[in-house]
C-alpha cells in the first residue's frame, strides 16, 4: 500500500464530511504544534526514530528470537505452551511498536523501508497489511468514533460499540460474552477478516475500486507460511504431536487475542469517550478536529516506562492521534506538552487517562450501557412507529 494511494482514497472521501474547524477558537492546536516544533529543534531531533528506538527494536527482536528458539527446543508440553505464549506476546509487542509506526511511515522517514518493515512484521503474525493500512489511515485516524466513518466500529455484528448502531436482543448480554468473543479475534482476523475486507473493499470511510492481484497472492502466501511456521514446522522439528502443537497454538491465540483486543478498545471505546454523527444536512461534524481527536481518545499509564516499552504509541494514544506521523518514541514528551497546553487554555478536562485495568473495566461497562441505551431507544421508537435510531 503506497502513501499516494492512501491519499487518493482519503481525498476522495474527505470532501463528503468535514469538521467545523481544524483548530479550536483559541488556537490550542497551533500552540501545541509550536511547542512540539521547539521540542524537536531544541533537542536536535527529527520526527522519526532515534538511537533509543533502535535499542528498543534490538531488544524486542531479541525477545522474539528467544521465544521462537524456546518453542523448538523444549521437551515438556507445559513449556511448549509457555514458549508459544512468549512468542505470541513478543511478536504482538513488535507489531504494536514497530509495525504500527511503520504503517504511518515514521520509523526511519523512508516510506519504502517503513512500509516494508510494516508488511514483514504483520506477515510474521499471519496478517495482511494492505487493507488494514487503508482502513486505519483513511478511516479510523481521520474520523475516530464517527458513525459510518470509523472502520474500528465495524468489528463484529455481535459487538456494538456505538449507541447509534442498530441492536439485537442478544446485545443485552454483550458485556458478559465479549471477553470470550475476544479470545478468537486474532484467529478470526487471520483466517477470515483479512479476506472479508479484501472482498468487500469498501469499509467505513475507506473506498478502493480494485485490489491489485499481487495483494491477493501475498495474503494467501502469508497464511500458508504462517500455518507452516506455527503448526507444521514444530511438528517436523520437535517430538510433539499435531494435537499438542495445535493446542499450544490455540491457547496462545486465546490469551494474546484478549490482551490485544482490550489494548485496542480501551483507547477509544470506554465510558469516558464520545461518539458523534455528522449533521445529516450539512455533513459537518460540529466540533473542531483537535477537540474531537482528544475527546474520543484515552491514554493509559502515560508516565510508565514499562508501558511505553510494551505499548508504543497506544498508551499515549492522544499524542498519536494528534501527531500520527511522529514516531512513538517522542510521545511521552509530546503528551506532556499537550496536557500542559490544554490546562493553560482552561480545557484540561479534555485530556483523560487511567490504568489498563481501569480501562478494561470501563470498556465492559461501556458495552453494557451502550446495549441497554440502544435497546431502550429502539423500544421507544418502535412504540412510536419508527424502527431505526434518529
């Protein structure tokens, strides 16, 4: 996926809906940008990675390599399971930190190198990056939590994140079954969702007319290689049976999938965030771009060095949404700038953060409240002769 194609997709759709303004009336975004520019100039940094990012990359690749070695050099089944878990988590962390930044082209500043690293890191986890990059950059980042525009709101018909979505009676219990459903998200993503979004092509705000044939070849090849690496090769090179290897593989996915899904969701889909719908007459989101990005995004453990190492730009996600083309290694400093500037302009309440566990709890409560709100509204509308939310 080239940056040029992303821009074509984005520009083709951006004209149909827009924010009331880019900056807030008191120019908070302008103030933030000036301070961030000064941060880069005074420290002689550029917006891409630096030596600290290189060290982090080496450490995370080393951890992934040790985990892979562990899988192929253990003789006990419980150790095989632990090896698979370590492998799954280490590759996930590599994807969150470097695959994600690579998709935004801010690792080295070289779009070809960054794009290649992104594709490789995602492929190691059995994922195709082509459509994900389109959806992420031209739908989610432009319109987070905007109904019919944010591709992240289209996870599954079994999970409702937005109170403007239609509901079924089963959704009344989504806060109960969600965690169990999240256990298979990665498996579904690898073996079904990648193909579904390729076939469908249209997703929220992302529109693309034709998928290049090479992308179909790549995604099929990625799945075959992934299954060979995780299932066939361990059976060939170790004494474990197919059932034992498959069991360890599935256990790894169940655990890693829950962790990944909550990591994604607690940044945007919790009780403290807002969901919006553009004005149907004007196609305008009645808010500034800056205010919307901050009010629909949450940080977690923003001051923790360990969280920065594990989550990259996800625990300082507000900084990422305001500066998506900046490497996550700079987000702790940028987060501080954003918070201070908001306070100085008497809008400090825009910024919100919590712990990972608090985020998980808030997400579950959000699922329950959202389903009950939709069901109540639909019951009232049905009573009044209307079926769909207004």
